[in-house]
C-alpha cells in the first residue's frame, strides 16, 4: 500500500475543497462539472449530499472548523428541502441525507440533523410498493412507466436501517429488507452482471423485465451500476448479516474486476474494453469502497485488497485533478450520463466523494462511514 501517495492525494482533494468553500457558500456544486469546473446550484439535485459528505470527511481528517461550519450551515437547506418537498419524489433520500444529516448526527449529536434525516427516511419508506415489494425509484407513484426499481437504491437503504436503529421502529428495516430481497431476485443476469433498472407489472406486482436508462443497451452492463452492486451489497451486509450475501458479492465484484481495462479504471459501460469511449472513474472509486468494506469484514482475501489498492493508486496518479484555479473538482474523467450527453469526461460530485471516501478508509482505518 502506497500510504504516502494516498495521503498526498487526500490532502490535495482537501485543499481543492477548502480553496472553493466560499464559491459554493449558500449552494452546492452541480452533479457534473463543465470543463472540469462545477457550476453552483441550489439544493435541488440528488447529488447534494456528496458535497456535504466531502466536507464532513475533510473536517474529520483535519479538524479545520471551516469545513464543520459550512457543513452545519447546510443542514438548514436539507430541512427546507424535505419540508417543502423540493425535488424529493424519488428514492435518493439516502444519497442526499445519509452523507449530510446522518453524518452530522453521528459526528456532532445534533438533534435537528437527526430529525431531518428521519423525515427523509419517512419519505423513502413511503415509496415502498406492496405489489412487487420494492421502493419505486422515480416519479409519480403507481404509473406503469414508473413502476420500477434501480440498482442504485441499494445505497439508499442504509438510512432506513439507521432510522430503525435510532427510533426502534422496525417498519423502516422491514421496507429495506424487502426491497433488498426483491432487488437480489431480479437485478442479476446469470453471469452476475447487473441490470440498471427492473420493471414490474403495475397490476400484479410480478417482475416484468430489465432495462437501462444509463447504459449502452438493455443487454449491456453499465459500469457504475455494477459498482453500485459491489458497494451496495456490502452496505446492506453491514446491517442485515445475511450469510448468502458474501458469495453473491464476490460474483458481482469478480464481474466488475474482470471487465476493467489495463489501468483498472472502468469505461462508462462494460460493452467497451478499449478505444476512445469515455471512462467513468467514479465507477472504479465506488467499487474500491465496496472492496475495502468487504475486506474489513472478512468477506474477501488479500487478492481483492491488492486489486483495490491498484485501482486507487491509478486513480490518484492518473485521474486526480490538479490543484489550480481552472478546475474545482477532485477526480477527473467521470461520466454522468453518456447517452444523455451530460457530464461526459468531467468531474462528477459522486466520483469526488467516493474517491475521497476510499482514501479516507485507507488512511484512517478507524473512520466510521456515514452510511
């Protein structure tokens, strides 16, 4: 393990974040950069929590109160968002609120942050559909075109487990466990590649078909989706301790690792293994977090750990943004939505977050994640 490299990489990310704190005061970076520079937006996208999560990690690493102060200021905007239902009719409550309000509560014990996170958990729980036993991903509930789950939601479930543990209300955990079970039944192909999204019959709740909104095709494997599987399974294993998850995790992770190019940083879809198509460095950063969690829990051997270190080292050496005035992101060469023409070969806020989390995990083994 190249600890010196990882320390320099994290501290460079920390400096970039500190240098641009005032640029985003009262707002948030957009989901993806434009020319490797994030515009400032309001708290109205699914990615806001990743920025606050970076602030909390920077504070925990450095004890610099500048990060603490901004992160705590932002809790008010998260409360306003859930109270006034500002773009919350979707499943991304975990991405938004685990890394901001749950983190604030874990670090500071702040009751307002706790209450806000519980409101988000309530909102997520309300999207559970009894017909099909899943949390509906997006849009108006119970419409045929919206009646689906997506693999990303595995990382939204921890806020429900947390809510159950904090309140003693088992209904949160019940919804999370049912959604997890349904996802595991439908999201894998026979080779343990994953569908991005899976539809259900709105009348009967029976599984219908797998599809994609982000990948090359319905039959291909969107690399970030596979990475959501790698990390999402481990985050759920933290809470449910299902003995069937480790073997499943290895198969999902093996598929991810087998389909990486030479430098171990994923193309945006595993349909591609070489050539000029864009990379998605965020996918590799997410997968590293999943492997590190699995290793810490005794799920995998040092072969997986070695590969995680190799990926992280290449991200730090070849994909990390320089510290200059022209850029304000941390991890280069992510892809937000290739087919949507959005955030192609840019910094993406989730890529920055998971890269920093992976580095934090390596540098501070005692670090308690915010999930």
